C-alpha cells in the first residue's frame, strides 16, 4: 500500500514555519503557504467538534466552498455510525460534492469548542485521520467496502487546535509529526510501564520538545 501524500497548509507565517521545522526532510510531506482550498488534494481534514457543527474556523471556510450539505452529511454519518458523537481520536469521511476536493475527513480536536492547553488532542486527531486513510473502508454506495486509500492519495491538513483551542503552532506541528511517525512506523511503541506512558504523554504536550 502506498502511503498518502500529506500537505500541511497554513496561511499564517508562524504556523507555516512550524510545519517546515517539524517536517524538514520528511518524505511525501510538503508545506503549502496559502488557503487549504487551493491545495490539489483528494481530501481535507476538518478538526471540528464531535457533533459535526461546522460554523466556525476552517470549517466555515469549508462550508463556503462545499455548501451546507457537507455538514448535513457529516452529522448524518455521526448519528448513524457513531451513535451521535464522533469522539476525539476517531475520524469519518464524507463526500463534499466538489470535483476538485471530493472528500472531507472529520477528525475532531475537541468535543465542543474549548481550550486545549496541555492536550494531546491534535496528535489524536491527526492519528485518526491518517489511520482512516491507511486502513479504513469507504462507507458509501458503489464505493462501500473499498479501501479509503484507493480514493485518497493526497490528504491536506490545516492547523489542528490552533484556533479556538489555542494550541501553539510548534506544539501542533510536533504532535502531527509524532502521529505521522507512529502511523508510518506501524504504530507507536507500547510503553513498558505507567512511567514510560506518562513520559511519552508529557513529551507530546511540551512545547520545548517541538
């Protein structure tokens, strides 16, 4: 299986610089300075909330392009497939109806709008989106049961948690890099003790590790 190409988008120079530092030299990853809607890709990541409400932040930008139907489709999928709540650390894919960017992957960074201080939620969201592309199956129509990777060859990420969540660009980039490394490496190493698990968690939250 060919791993998807990842594009990290940023209109903000600070986030773009953080992406570039964290992913320097990483294969099949590029940084795009500009609107995520201008990225040639098969899917964009929505880092919204667990209920598929898309009125704010980058999700409002998505709705301006894809229309309200994308929110309605996402909420329907959340009701049917996730019992009404898409938990942080899980992801769902929905069609956008757009010929250029045909898919949206919702990977919440928060249950409801909230601060994400000392949180690993950007890591969990990135990991969920990447695993859905690598290992997930399409849930729709004639494509049902097909590997998601057959349809999503290039995946574009915005900043995760860097808006309402208040996550610093460096911490966001560090956590997304950790998620990508873990997924590409076949999974994060299992800790041998509570102390090891706590230390790994601390490192993800610590901006000094970025």
